[in-house]
C-alpha cells in the first residue's frame, strides 16, 4: 500500500456517485424496484445493490487495496468505468497542509451508503434519497460526498467537503421567519418513546420528522434545522460518515447523546451507533446537557 491523494479519491467518489444517480433514477423510473428485506422494516432494492457495485467496483480499479464498508452485502463484479481523478484540481491550493502529501492507504476507511432512505425510495418519497461516501482516517471523518439524484428536476445535486476546506455546493436554506426559532429534526419512521422524551427535553419551537439520516444531517448543515436527535439504535456508520465530514467542515458537531465522539471502525460491533446520535450546527453542549437532565 502507498499513499492516496485525498483530492483524487474525492474526485473519483464524486464521479461514481453521480453515475450511480443515473442507475438509481433508471430503476426508479422502471417501476421494478425488486424490493427485498434484510430484516423487518429494513428494505433494500435492486438500485441499492447496483449503485454499490458500480461505486466500489470503480474505486477498486484505482485503489485495489482500499478498505470500503458498504451497506449492502453483495458481490462486486468488474465495472467498465475508470473514474477520473483530476476533476477537482482547481481546489488543490485549498488543501489543508497535513493532506498535501497524501495519506497512507492502510489508514483510510471509506463508508458507503449507496442509497440512503431506501424506505422512502420504495414509497416514492425520493426527495430524501442520497448516495453517501464518507472517508475516515484513523477513526475520524476527513472527507465526504453527498449526492441527491432526484433534486433539480432529477438532474441531481452534489455537496462535498474535505475537512479544513470550504464546502462545495452548500446552500443556506433557513427561512426568514425561522431565524430566531429552535428547530429540531428527527426520524419519521422510528419515532418512539425515547425520541419523544428527548424532543420534550429540548422543547423546540418546531419539530420536523422526515426520512433518511443523511437528509436530516444535511438539513442541519444547510441551516434548515438546529439540532437532529436520534437517541436510540438505528443509524449506521455508512449513514453518517459522509455528512459528518461535511458537518465538520462547516463547524458543526456530531456525537452520541452523552457527548462522546463517534469512532469510525470496520469492527462489526461498532458499525451500529447503539447509543444514537446528536447533530448540531452550534450550541452542542447545551443540547447534550438538556438531553441528559433528569
């Protein structure tokens, strides 16, 4: 293993995510999603699998030893695509100094959710759907690509970041009437007593319940909400690594409900965020204290 140029890796991730958008849109428009279930209320579709195969297959053509943790359990056949790695050269002078000379491939771990918000996808609520590629280094996220295939009249939209650089594709979506409000976002499909209790502790002015972990974190990043709480089992590392990196690049914070950092590891027992997650764009400690008050 040698060193990986982080900007070249992000460039390849960006291209493959966008290409996977064509796959996802094509399958959705065909009406033949091939829905199956890994567990009760945990669906996957042909689009999830085909997207993962395309992205991982493309990345391994360039970095054959790159460690990738994908959500779907599927074979990775050869792909007839070679990702370009020079797309982001214009940003090279913005790279943090510690990344200029590259990073040891053995210390990188990439987390892929090929189609986040699969449940919503199967029900036609595709505005939540994303492809998420997060790159971690020594247990911490350092770069992320978020691709929304059904945004902009189905032309798609990308948001990406390397921590320490400005985020590319970012929007501020806060409505003027919400400037002085505390807005909380949480799960629509996994709303239970623990989520309800946590919501009451924070006592926000507005609560938004929607699907897709990546979609909800992007809401925080783009200032549509102030805090995202999910104090229970449900999210996985592939759901949060990419948006976590983008969140860090804009000064936000993601921890578990006790305030502990999330460690990005491929150990099976750590893939699932068993204690839940709390995401903020500011005042993180205030929300942690509210959640932990008796």
